[in-house]
C-alpha cells in the first residue's frame, strides 16, 4: 500500500512535470516559438476526472467538506463541469463497476423468504405422511415411501427452479444496468461493467459504496427497481409493500409457479 508521503511525492512529481510542459505557438511561421502550456486548464480537468472517478464532487471532498480548501476545489471543479455536475461524467477515466449479488438482493427484498416457506411446507407434507393427524388413516408403508419420494422430486424441482430464477434475475439486472447507462449517461467515455457474484472482479459488497449520486449507485438503484422479480413483477410496481406478502396474497409463491410449470 502506498503511504501518504509516497503518494504526496508522486503527485507533486507528476504535477511538476505537467507544469513544465510547453506548447508551440505559431507553428510554421516566422513567429514560431514555445511558451508554457495551460497548466490551469490541465489541473481543472485532472480534478474533474478525479471527482468523476470517485463518484462526484462531494465524494471527492468527503474527508473535510466544510473546509475553505474544499470550497475552492468545489468551485474549481464546478466551474469546469457546471453546478449540477451534468458534464462531470464525461471526464471519467475508470470503468463504472456495478456489483450484483443476487442472493443478497433477493434476500433483502423478501423473495428468498418465500422459498424458505416452500421448503418448510414440503417438510410438513412429508411429516404428515409418516405422522398423520388424529383421525386420518395412515397409509401403508410402501405408499408412504412412494408419496415421500414424490415430495422429494418436488423438492429437487424447487431447487432447480430457484437456481434458474436466480440466474434469470441476475441476467435481467445486468441488462437493466446497461439500458440505464445508455439512457442516463449517453456520453460516458468508459465501460460499464456489471460484476456478478463469483466474478473475478467481484469486490464483495451487495451494493455500491460510492455516493448516492454516483453512476455506480444510480445504475444499481434503477436496475433494482426495474428488474422483474421471480414472480414477474418489478420491485417498483409493489408500491412499497412487502414483496413476500404481496406475492403470497397473489398466489405467486415458488410452489405455485412450480405447479404451473408441471401443468
């Protein structure tokens, strides 16, 4: 890891080299000569690019945003990109990486809870085969085993369905991120990379840690709201209600979907 002293020295070295640059004026004429390059313009563009890479002007200044130094930097960057930072992202030099942790997302939303309930229900059915309620005639042993085997097959099918639905949600989430990127940041000069769980570039968090107005977070949030859930409805259309409660009431449970496939 680079120490603060090393980083300071490296930065001063690079900026000093930039400040010593020259440019040719009047090339090809009798008055051709060299003069210092426009360091001020260079520096403001460097600061704009840095702000774009870290997620915005306020993310850049988060360490001490109320200081006079921060205020001058803020003015410098905004004089280049505008107060609303509309032009900021065209200065970005690093790819936009949007993490997608399907398991975490669907757990937080409540979809995974519906699958947990489905597995509990299948366990209850097996229990009722071997230990029927009072007043219910027990089946013969061979019938019990056959009935339990069918439920075991149903459980296997439920596993396969969950795997398919998780994969489909991840693929749809990726597509929504890229669609949103084309619409919200049409002039973005860098790649938008959607990293899924297990990807070599996957950094771990289930959502971006950058500022809320950063491209990473904005694209992630747009996709989170617009990607259809396993029940077929985008999160935005649930109106703030519990996904598990709404899907349960509408009959969009995992077992119901499994039954539809088997029909």
